[in-house]
């Protein structure tokens, strides 16, 4: 487990790579060389050859943007003669060449020329299995294919534009009359889905070969280009003018560098490695980016939390091991009390007894240590395959040396700690009590006589006082230290220490209701059992209560801890999921620029037709007023200008919140006009035209939190996009409502210096004094759709993308499945881990249950013999002790589950308070099922063997005479 736990932080690296690319460093011209268009990869390979173990994993790329269209959009043209008009003359420029093609069939794509062999060697794009590209071949992304009108494999597409702008070196031989414009035909050999691991932040792209791209450029130049210029481009070594170079660490070093839960340590490791690259290339000559540090920074707190959780789980397993060995030793001593008493009579000293107990402890811990190492390696190999499949990173074949060291320390140290109380019980037991065989050692009643005049110290009170003093002192000293030094690890340890104390205290409190829980469980689950079996099972639980308490405490405390940890992690994952859904506000949106209202009406017609089929349930849009007035900055002031809050104008249509997911809409205060018209429609009424919707945090700071009062809206408006002149306008505005949260709009109950300001479209015109403006003067920035079935996300997105692209717009599509995919993957890994941890804890507790039930059955041999004499069948005896163990496990497990749920729910309330999201509570139904299922199997396995031993004796007389002391 330790070997897997130390690799758990790699999960966050995997999440970062999903969106930011599977590389560690990218460099491009920058600094004093910022005007350069390329970087010399030939020189970089000389500095860092492939044999370099630290920096030998690198690959170059050409990066550029081209216009692209399908050859089908130019039916009167020939792919090899695109530079010629129909009369055989050469076109003056690209636009005149394309004038004979269909309009609005062009997509702007990001061209990426990749060295597939080098990138495969460095592991850049682990799931990239597309064919190797030759000259004149291209791979097109699905989104680009849609925007070009539905390109298929085998089609020919055209890439055209100015190639010289971002790639100067190959064009050094061009004359002053030559042009860098190119028209390049390519055959589509594959269409791929968006793969942000290999092509980060891009969904509209084409991929060509790095080695042959300059040949394609040379063939695509104007026919009138000089021969020297064409040859210069054709013969240029592409390595001499790469747009960017990507680096990745050595795989083994990469695991170590990113394998810490401390972001500061990871940043230090990566910075040291990056310095090794830049110190030899030149810090001032390149710009650099380390994308994984940006991704890990966003999850740094959750990574620390997860690392702390793993440490606490290991600590909990250590504690359970101590209690288990203590229980087994205690049971062993109790069942051999008579023999040990006789040995003491014949001269066995206390030192001999201590040695005997330690030998007994190591007799099963040393073989268990050896077997544990072997089985641990086997389990690690199996879990490693699952982990590698989920996280998609290679792990070492063998367990780590640290895990072997910790296992050895535990195997040698835990028996000593666990033997303390059994040794103390053995050496302090009176000899007459040890050799007394006249009565059973089971007793439902215990008497304790205290002498008030006794001066003897109370060991329990002394231990508890010392423990509480140490706990309080550590918090008193360490907490301020952690705050001053901003040590997040220490703060989390203190926080979880307090929570573990809370869990332990609640479990001890719940143990006072142990019999109530056992009685309730037995009546709920065993109501159908015969009266004789049920009655004797209840009496057996009462008689064995003292011995069973250790087992009950183990189950309750360990399950409370693991349930609490599981729920806290699930709450955090649900919080991430809900935050992503709140940012979206819908299932899918299509984003573009400059989509006029008349063009939107055409798109709207497509949407309405699909609403008739039930695919789309509703739709709305985000209005863009930048073409009417360009706001550089907006601020809200109190009337006296004492308080201020930055804001951003959001102009929405009347049905905006009717369409968006109202799960994330929380209204704090509102005026009566909202009740008559609705939230946003109130802004379109004559009374609400001059009003707005504010963030409740900003409204409270400006003293209008009751949605009543006036604030000043200061708008800094740019006079003309090409000029630097600005116009500051101040207008009064009244809130019609204040929101705590809202879908796709920034609102907060606690943030008082920020928050969006929601206006109606005519209200915006009034505040800017645009009396002649019309809604048709603006544009649609996003079209938001509600789609019930996720299987339609891609087809609807493609349909609207194709429609908008045909109007000449660049389109970006996002859906909720893509936004939450990382959270789903992390949830699957963590849920699997915690489920395995729960089963491991139940298995550890099972051995304690087996020891207790063995002692219970053997100590009850006289009672069993009497019951057999009275006519109870063997099967009924089996049922008595199986149900006793089952009731013991399930009742203590449910108590632990309840404690874990209660404490986790308090954290849920805190999370809701801070995030202002209506987060559902993830009740652990799976864990409850595991408790009941494993509880029954444990009860069966722990009880059948000792009962079968007694019932296998020759006769009832042998059972009655059986003495276990």
C-alpha cells in the first residue's frame, strides 16, 4: 500500500496533462530574441543528444495559423493549379484565387507540424496512434472537419495563407518581388477527436509532418516565385527554424520529481531541471512555459489533503495492527491462564512470563512479516496494473525500499507495543485466581470495591491527563507556528488531528449505546429467528460484552475514520463537479464572435427544429454589446463614494435564468417587481428598465444588500477601438435583486470587491445614452443549450458549428461532459482506493473478531453442553454464535458509519457555506452494503470453526468437562 500511496500524487499530474499537454517544458523565441520566428533545434540536439539521460527527450514543432477549405468548395478549380484563373493567368493574390470558390466555407485552423518519431520516443501523446504522415498528407481534427463542411478521409483540403510571417529563415532567398503566400493541397488520411494531451488548448487544428512541411510550402508558393527562393524553402533544414521545442523529463526522474504532495517541492524539482536546460541555451533568448506547474498549482491544496489522508490511513492501519495483536495476545493468555498458573507455581518468574509473551507475539508476527512482504509484492503488481491503466503512467515493477523499511519497522516494533498491556495483565494476576477452575470465567456482572482512603494513583486518569495536556500544548504551539510560516502540511495535520480526536470522542460516546445498537440490529435483521436462538444470542452478547468491547471499538473507530475520509474526498470531488457545472450553467454552449442577430435567427431556426424532436429542451444566448460600446472598466460606488466594488457588465435576454440550470441560482433579496414579472423579465419592464441585478456580497458592502437603495455605476468607455481616448460616465442604478450564486455569472455572498452586474439590453442602451441603438446592432457571443441526453452533445455541437462556420465565423464548442471528465476520472481512482482500504480494515478487524469468538465459544463450553442436554440442535448452536458475531460486527460498523457521516456532514455544511453551491450529500450506500456483506461473511468464518470444534467432541460429557482456562 505504501508503494501505491507514494505514487498517488501522480494522479494530479495526469489530470494536469489532460488539458495542458503531456510535456514538462516548451521553449520558443523570446526575451532579447522575441522578434525571431524560429529556434535552432539542430543546436539544441547538439547540446542535448538523445543519449543525455536528463535532457535527451525533446521534439520540435512548426506552429502557425492557416485558412483551410475543402477542395469540394472549389468545383471549378484543380488542386494542383489553384494559383491559376480559369483563363490560365496567375492570380494576383490568394483572395482572388479563392473568389471562384464557394463563400463562407473557410475555417481558420492551427497548423502543427510534428516530428512523430521524436514525440513517440519522449512519450508526448501516449494515446496517439495515427498513421505516419508523408509529403502532402494531413490529419484533421474533428472540429476542423466540421467547420470545413464535413471533410472525410480521402478528401483533399487546401491550406492557404502567408507562410513567411511566422517562419523567416526558409524564405531568406526570396527576392523583393516574391511573396510568402502559399496554397497547399493536402490529402486527408485521418480525422481525430480533440486530444489536449498532445495538442493542448486546441480543438480546431491540422497535423502535418515536420520533416516534409517545408517541401509542401515550397510547392505551394506562387508560380512566379524565383527558383532560388523555391529551392531555398525546399532545401532548408526544418530543425534550423522550429517554432517551438518541447521537453519532457526522463520517465524515472519524472516520477520522483512529481511524486510529492508538496507543491513547493515539486516546483523546486521542476525549476532545477528547467534551469539545466536554460542555462545552456540562454535564459534571455527564449520564452519558456512549464504547464504542469500551472495545473498542479490549481490542485495543490487537494493534493496536500490527499497526501495527509493517505498518511492517516497508514497510521490507522498501524493502530489496528497494534490492537489486533493486543487482542490476540489477550485471548491467548486468557485461554491459557490455568497452565500459566501451574507454571508459576513450579517456579516461572515474571521475566520468564514477559519473555514468553514476546516470543508468542513474534511467533506469528515474523512469519506474517515475511508472508506480508511477498503478498504485498504480489498485490502491488496487480494494483499497479489497474493504477497504470487508470493514470496511464508507468510505475516500477518492485515495491519501494521505503515500504519494505516501514514494513520491517512495523513487523518488529508493533509486537513490543501491543504486548505491554497483556504482559501487565499477566504479571499482576493473582495466583489463586489463575488456578481456580471451579467456575466459568464468563460473568455478566462485575463488582469493583474502592477504598476512599487509598492513596494509589489512577493510571487511567494520569494517562488521559498527560494525553490531553500534550494535545493542547501541541495545538497551542504548532498552530501559530504553521500560520506564521504558512506551512500548509502542518496546518492540515493539526486540522485532521482535531477531527480525529472528534471522531474518537464520538465513537467512545457511541459505545455507551453499544447494547442498544446490538439489540436494535438483532430485532431489525433477525426478527424471523426462533425465540430460543434469539434469546440465547442476546444473553451471550451480554455475557461476552467485556471481551467483545475491544472488537467493537476496533470496528467502530476504524470504520468511522475510513467513512469520514471517503465522504470528505467525495464531497470535494462533488464540489469540483458542481463548480464546473455552475460555470457552464447548461449542458452545451457554442461560442463565436460577431454573430449578428439576423444570423442568430438562422441558427435559432435549426435549434427550434431540433426542439420539436426533443433533442434540445431549451436555449438562450449571451449578448455582446462591444460593437455598440466598448467598456474598458466598470466600477460600483456607494453614494458617498466611500466604498467601491469592481464589476463586469453582463447583458442577458429575458429568458436567461428560465433556461439556465436554476440549481445554482440563489436569490438573496429582491423587490416586489420580481414577484410580478420574474427575475430577468423585471429588468425589461418599465419599472425595472433602469435597474440591475447585483452580487449580494458587493451589495452588502455598498449598503444596498436589501435590494433597496442607489449605487453609482462608473463606466470607462473607449471612444474608438483604434484610439486611446476614453470617456468616463457615471449613472445611478438601483438593484432589483441580489444573488448569492448564479449559473454562468459571477455572484458571491462573501466576495465584496467583485461580481457581475446583470442588465437588460434596453437598460444597457439607457445607461450609455444610446437612444438610437437597436438590439440588432449587437451580436451573440454564446448560444447556450439544454440537452437532456449526453449522446446528442457531439452531433448538436457539430450541427451548430457547421452552420456558424458557413457564415464565416470561428466557433468553439464546450459541453459539460468535457468539463467534468477529469473529476470523474479522479473520483473513480479514489473511490476504488478507499473501497480497498475499507475492505483491508474489515479484514484486519476480522482477525480480532475471530480471536474473540474463539475465546467466547470455548469459554461457553459448559453452557453449550447444557443447551445440548436440553434439546438444542447443533444447527441452532451454530446460529447462536454466528448471529452473535454478525450482530457485533454490523452494530459496531453502523455506529462507526453514523459517526463518520455526522462529522463528514459538518464539513459538508462548511463547504456549502464557502462555495455557495447546493451540494448534495453523498451518503455511503456502497460502504454500508460492504459492512453488512463482509459482516456476515466474517461472522460465519469466525464462529463456525470454534463451534465445530466443540460439537465435534465425542459426546456432551466431553463438552461439559472441556476446560479452557
